[in-house]
C-alpha cells in the first residue's frame, strides 16, 4: 500500500497549501478532462458491462455500473456544485486568549489521506475524489472489481488534470481481498477509511480496520404514527418514505402504528401505497386488521429490504415504540408523526439516531437537503461525524497557539 | 459484558433526560459521599498499596496509586469545577430552514455508554465518572488490577449517591485480559471506548477494538529552535517543556535546532536545564558542539522518555525539521520558536499535530489551559475529537427535523 500512500501523503501536503482558487481551478480542470475523455471512458465502461454480463450480474447492478452521456454530464454538474461550495479549510472554529496570555485558534484543517472502499458505482469514484480534493485531502480509492475498467479510466483522466499533484487521486487496481486488508491496516498512512456499500462490506471494515473508520449507510428507518397523528399526513409521509426511492438508506423499512388508530390508519396507508404494490409484512395484530398483510418474521424487522416491502408493527404506546426503534434501528433516520408536541419532544430526546424527524419524511437525510452541498455518505456511528457527511465532515481541526514565550 | 452494559444503557437514558440542575445535584451528592467515605476508601487503598509492595511495584507506581486526604480533597475540588462548567447537552450547534421548509437543528446530545480502560490511577476513576455524568453518558470503568480495591470502594461510594441511576457508573471488577477483550468487542453496547495509559495498552485497544476508539496520550513532542529565534526565550521554553513535568504527554522529548544557531544555542540550553540534570542525547553534530551530550540511537527519537532525558538533533532548514516531526511525532503538540512569522505560518500549515505552538511551551496542551475545564484525556488521532477532550468532546450530536408533512 505504501507505493500509493507515500505519494498520496506528499500530494496531501501540496493540497493543504493550495488556495481555494487553486483547488477550484483543479476541479474545473478535472471536469473538462472528463468531458473530453468521454469516448475513452465509455469504451472502458463497455468492457465492464460486457464482463458483467458474462459473469451474470443482475440487471440492477449492470444499471448502476453503466456510464452514458447523461451520467457523465451529471458528474460534471456535481463538480460544478462542489466548486461553488465554500472552502471548509482554514475556517476558525473557536478562538480564545486564556489568562496565560497565549492566543489559541481552533482551525479546520484537512484530514490528510482518506481511503474509500466501495462497490460497483463509478460515480462514487468521481464524487469522492472531488469532495476530498476540495477538503484538502488526498484520496485512495478502491472500487469493486466489476467497475475496474471504468474506474481506471476515470482516475487516469482526473489525474491527467492534476499535473502538480496527480497522487491527490489514486486507484487501487488490485481488487482482491488482500488490497482491502492492506488498506484496513495502513494505520498512519491512511488517516481515515470510509466504506460504502452493503452491510457485510461495512461490517468487515469496522471489524478489521485499525485505521479510524466512519461507518456508513445501513438504514433500517422507522416511522411511528402516533394516536394523535393527522392520518392523511401520516399516510403521505409513510408513502414517500417507503416508495419514493426504496433502495436508498433513508427509505423507511418499518412502519410502527399506535394501536388506538391502527384499525383506521392501516387501510389508508395500504391504499396510499397501492400504486407501488407495496407488500405489507405485519405483526399478528396488523394481519388481523389488514387482510392484505402477510406475517412478518423477526428477521424482517432487522432487514434493510431496499424494495417495495414494508414491515408493520402495532404498539400500545410511545415508550414501547421508542424501545423498539432503539433495538431494531441502525441509528440513521427515525420519524414520529404526531400532533402531540410533548410526544414529539420525548421521541427526539430518547431516540438514538443521527436524524430524528417530526412530521417530515425520513427521505430528507441527505447532504443536499440539509444544505451541506454534496455528500460522501451518511454516517451511522455516534462518534463524529454523524449523519450526512459533506466537506466539513471529512476535515479535522488543529489548535494553533501563539505567544511571546509563555511557559507553564 | 451485558450484565453491565444493559443497566448502563438504561441509566444513560435517565441521564439524557436529566436537567443541568439534576446532574449538578447528583455530582454534589457524589462529592459529599466521597468526603464521608474517606476512611472506607483509604482502607481499601491501603490494601492495594500493601499488595503492590508485595508484588514489588516500583515507588513511582505506588505513589500514583496512593490516596490520602489531600488527594481526596483534590477529587472533590475537581467535582466542584465540573459542576461549575456549563452543560454541553442541548446546545444548538447549527440551525437552518432549507427551501423545502423543514426546520433542521443540529443539537449536542450525549454519547450514551462510554467505556474507559486505564491503568493504576484511582483519580481517573472519579474524574472520568464525573465528566461522563455531566456529559449525560453512563460510563463503564476498567482500571488496572493494582487499584482494584480502591476503585471498588470509589465506585461503590459514587453509586450510593445515585439512587435513581446507580448504573450510570459501573466498574469492571474482573481485571483479566478477557474483560478488556469483551469491552473492545461490545459494539452497540458501548458507544465509545477511551483507553488511557501506556503506549502498548493504547495500541492494543486501537488494534483490537470494534467499538469506536479515541486514541489518547502518547506524546513525542518536539520544539524546533529556528535560526531567527530569541535564544533566551527558546531556552526558557525548552526548559519548561522538558523539565516542568517530564512524565506527562505534553512534555518535550526532542529538541530540534537550526544549524546556524546550534553552536551558540546548545550550551545555553544545556545550562538552562542543568538544575534538572537533563541528559542530552544528540546526533553527531550535537555531540561535536556540546561535549556533555551522549550519542542518541534511532530508537531514542521514537521514545517517550517521560524523564529528564532529551533527544537533540540539528537541521539545515525548516523543511527538514518539519519532515522529521511528521515522521517521528505522535500528532500531539509541536512547537517552533522563531521571530520569522512566515516560518511560523509554514510550520503551522505543514505540521500534522493536534496543537501547533509558536513561541509557547508545549506544556499548554491541556483542557484547563485551553479553557475547556476538566479533561478526560488528550486525543492524538485526527478524527474528532482531536486534542484535549473536555465535556463537549465526549458528546455526539443529532439532527432534529420538524415540519408539517414535508415529503421529498
């Protein structure tokens, strides 16, 4: 790994000293290079697609892998948005002069060298590289083997736009387990490791890595419909949370319903989701109240379906619903629909998740929606950073202390 | 570990809902209980001291272990200071209303259940318990076996002062390797693990733990005396950094000197430290310029001596000194003494450490000196928190989103 981390460390030092204008110029050069190299990138991508078909990849995975003009345009548009974001580096987070007379500034500074381990989405390659560059860090990317030709072409193109520090963006071309293992144990050479992908990939990295890890993405999100909820609002929120994009991590997996309104609400919710043919998997009470529901297994409630499948469970009160969320959720996004502000406040205080919603769909947990700009993922850990990770969240900070000879 | 973590989780929920006044009352009760139970605590401590003598512990370790009236008074004084600190919980860190109309608040919230693994200093038991309680988290403490009787008495006493939630403070009484292993793998049950102690303890925890860890304390700190430095100031700063308390992590281990002033400065520095009988271990140039110096080994430069031993090395320029610091330091505290503000700025930008000093002794890296109040340790990692860790640094945050039915 040192053949990549050593040049990356030097590139990180160059990036750390670059002005905002210099970083933005580099980003614009990357965008232009990607635009110019379309045909080369598409040819490499076609090879990944061909090999993917031979290997029998399912259509949804082939679709994630595919690059075309629209998707390359979207990458360049994403770069333009990152250029427009304010530079997080050098921001003064705190500043004080204690009685000793020393002057202390707490300053936002680059992380250094960031590693990313992810699966077969080539757009992550560009998104991550661009965000890390603006945040002043070098990045070492290890995408899935299914995207290796696409990623090689994308990274070669981006590096060609960075003559002063090509090693700001590096690709691990060995996609074996050994290279992932090497990244997880490159403590000191990598400052941070961000895994993105399925739960098993993320858990492997969390378990094995000695490099600090940000755990991302697993989302078993709940919506609790309280007895005082506006049922039309609750049905609209639940339908949006489940159906607007079921494959993403901020989609709802489980609908929790207060028993006092369950008989009235369940048919309303079922009808609202009927256009999406959502399968309701319910507890015994749910199945008794809603004939269309099928029985849920205990595993269903611990599964991120990522599909038009909804777990449903009835609760006698708020406390039991909160307890359920805290033992079955993934600390991502949790919602209460209620007209009772005291219950909303209790839900906020007691639910342990990055984002806690009152009368809003969980689908809003997103860097753009929170106004952070682009994001590199959503952290589900409790240590910082938590929730959507934009530019500021992939930086660190440093104390700068100046004086005129103070001793202690 | 679940026999401790499950009650701790429930206690954490109680703590999270407590007002500042309630937490301060609990802290005052703890202080009063410790004051009242002096004799019981001292008797338990005497047993640790007796067994320590039998086991042949060295005097410095026995001294760290010892509790007496003055040290118990200091603990109670520390609690009074924590009571006086403002409550970090509920602080609004950010607040915004994006165009979707949702209202987003980023709020400081408790971490949950924090684990501490440390060695034989019973004062850490009280400091950590008190800081975690004020920060709204339950704590599970595992001190060294040498202090087990003292820790048992201290924790029993503190718990007696918390009738509503005794499990806010728990002690792991099994001091075998198995219990440390169990803590490191209690992912989900522990939200955070903080090791404090020697480098080998900390590295073991970093390597093995699947619970998020804050790496603390190892301090190989440098002071670089630039060619433009005021040599009297440089000697005073170096003497303070090395001699005022050589066993602590913010003490200097290595003095770096610009070659242009080395011949003049080294005798001045040696004389300044003569009252402390500091042994100078130098590079060949140092030994040539300062007859009292003995040759340093490569290992010396990677060793936290914690004693009146000083590594010395001569550098031709600022860049080579910075490169040395970045490969030999522990990202803790680094100092430049210079009259050249451009060099100071370059040092700040390029040195990768939690605290970077210009014309100030590294001994100031400390929660009290930075105005954070009490601290639970000093983080040497780059991920948050970095540097001195006070109340705010052992909290997390949560986004609270409210609206009136927004969907996406």
